[in-house]
């Protein structure tokens, strides 16, 4: 049974008396790529973490088409600052498999395939903490994909990466989409949104301002923030 | 002055010729302290990991107690263990007083708080690094604890070495509960105290050299572990 649709109703997250995001009513369905855009501090990270279910809801609910316990195991999340575990590169990638009881050798063998795919073969047995920014992001992506998640959240995975690393990441993402993974990804990069998006969610001031198909959005945003994003303006 | 010189040269001679008494006492010291270290680590390291990842209601109290215990003078620990193990004490029937086991018990009590505190510091740091990832991967408490213990292994070894350093150099508690009995409970520190008291500087200094050597080795290991903490390959 499919994990989707995901339905959020009146969902909000608060910290220290401040609403970080919401209330959000949102339905996530179908296939492809949802791109979350919006200025800094708008609440993009909070939205992704809320949908993924790793922050406590203040109000409302986020439900998936399966029991809550199961839902999280069928999703994955790539954080803006990827977490490098104090292990070798290949053991980092193998970790999610080890958690679900895959024996060490089998997990490492599969992880090694991924390590080759992301071009880090030469560093496979080195500590993950010696990797560069782009390499870390690729490692985090491989680690997220190794359990073949049905939904993958990515929080600005290409912020602070150069063109080549961005291209490599996007290629991996496109492979994942082709394999049926549903992507929900925040970005600051207009070009990236144009290249990847099937639908756009525009967040500003802790609220979803627009949620439309990419074609509609790029043809004519409805909000000032949307127009500013398309112009490439600096949005406050 | 010449007496001191003679003491030092004889001490060096004792060390390089592996004097039988010196070797016996050194080995007993190592046996007692390594046993205490293993037991203390088995208690302190999981405790530190649990304190790092779980938010149970006694957590703060436990940390406060550990810190307080760390400040306890070892000789007082020795006294308490003595009272408990003495013939009229609650565990007197075990007949453990003045045995190496009593010394191990005292050392365990002295170093558990130290190891747990140091380990807790580093594991809490590691947990804040790992928190989002491990929550996202839907790990169980048990998996979180195992992951922290494994990935924090260098920091934990550092904590254990600090415990070893403290235990091997401790004299008050083990003198009280061990009794410094020749061929039975005499260890490096108690032997040094005794030989110095008798004016036998040669053996005291020889044992002192061994103790210093151990302390230096431990600190070199800690230093090296600190340097390879993040990027080491094992
Ligand atoms: N733990 C927190 N406590 C208080 N405020 C927070 C916390 N996390 C984020 N915020 C605030 O919430 C707002 C939304 O943050 P975030 O979701 O990270 O935005 P974005 O990812 O779009 O830049 C920001 O103003 C940020 O400063
Ligand atoms: Mg963000």
C-alpha cells in the first residue's frame, strides 16, 4: 500500500512562544518533485521537519496512508547540515540498513555500491569527517536513499555547493524520482526549482502562501513573494 | 645527598633488573586496577549513554549525585567500604575485608563517578550532533545508546584511561580496605608509603618510577586519542 497521500490538517509547530510554521493544511500526493521556496527564516525547514514528523506538533495532525510507526521508516530526510557519523564513509551509508537488522557484510556490500555511485569509492574506508561539503551532501543522500524511501525530504541540499556538486546531486535525485521516490525539497535556487519542480510550495512568515503546479507558478505567481522569487530579488 | 643518589641508582637498578618484589607489586597493582576499571566501565559507560539520550525524571538528580560523588575524598570511600565489609558490617559474612576484592570495590566506587561524568560530557555532545539523524531514522532507545557508545569509543576510552590514572595512583582508600599486606594486598602506592616510612628509599623510588611511567603512558594515550577523535580510522 502506498505511503501517500499525506494529509496535514491545521498542523503547526511552536517554539518558545513563537509559531515557526502553520497552521498548515496540505495534501501531498502523486509523484515527482515538490519544491519548497521562500525567504530565509520563512519556515521551510520547520515545514519539512514537521511533515517528516521529527518535531512535536503544537496543533493539528500530519497523517500518512499507513500507521504512524511505519510511516517514518518509509521516509528519509537529508538535513541542511548533513550529520557525519564518526565512522568510515561506507559505514555511514550502511548505518540505516544495520538499524533494520541487515547483517554487517550485506549492509556494507550494498553501501559500497552506493559509495561507488556517488563517486567516493577512493574514500570508502576513510573517516566521513574528512569529506568536503559536496561529498558530505552526497554521502547524506546515499544514506537517505539506501532504504529506498517512498518519500524523501531534503533541506536545501545544494546550498553552499558549487555547480559540479549541485549537478551530481540533481542527477542522483532524478534517478531517485525515476525509481518512484517522491521528493519534497527546499531550495533558494531559482534555477534548481525550474529544473526539478513538478509543484511549488511558497512559504513566507510561517505560512504556506502558494501551493500550485510548477507550470502555473512559473507562469504567474499570485503573491508578491512569489513574484520577487521569480525576479531573483532579495526577499526580506 | 649521597644517600639520595644511592637510593636513585639502586631504584633504577631494581627497575632494569626487574626485581622480584617490584614486579610482584606492579603486577598486583595492575590486576586490581584493571579489574576495577573493567567493572567501573561496565557501570559508568552505559549509564553515561542513558543520561545523554533519555530525559527521565531522575536524570538531573543522577548527574548531581555523580558530581557530588566525584568530590568525595577517596579515604572516606575507603572508610565506608571498610564499615560495610568489616566483620560486623552488613556484608561482613563475605569475609572480603583486607582482600584484593575489597580494594577493587573501593576503586570502582571512586572511579565510576569520574568515568561517568567525563563520558557523559562527550556523549551529550555527540548526541546533539546525532540527534536529528537518529530521530529521523526512527531508532529505538537501545539503538541510540549502542550507536553513541560505538561512535564515542575514543572519548569513552579517554574517560576510562582517566579513571585508570586515578585508581592506580590512589592510596588512602585501598590502604584502609586492603591493609597493605605483603604478598596479598600490597600495591604500588601502599608499598611506596610503607617503604618511605621505613626509610627504604630505593624500593620506594623504584616503585615510584613505575607509577610515573604508567601515568605518562596513560596521558600519552589520552593525548593521542584526543587528536584522532573525529577523523580516526578505527
Ligand atoms: N528551535 C527554535 N527556537 C526558536 N525559534 C526557532 C527555532 N528554530 C527556528 N526558529 C525560527 O523560526 C523561523 C523559521 O525557521 P526555519 O524553519 O529554519 O526557516 P527557513 O528554513 O525557511 O530559513 C526563523 O525565524 C527561525 O529563527
Ligand atoms: Mg532552513
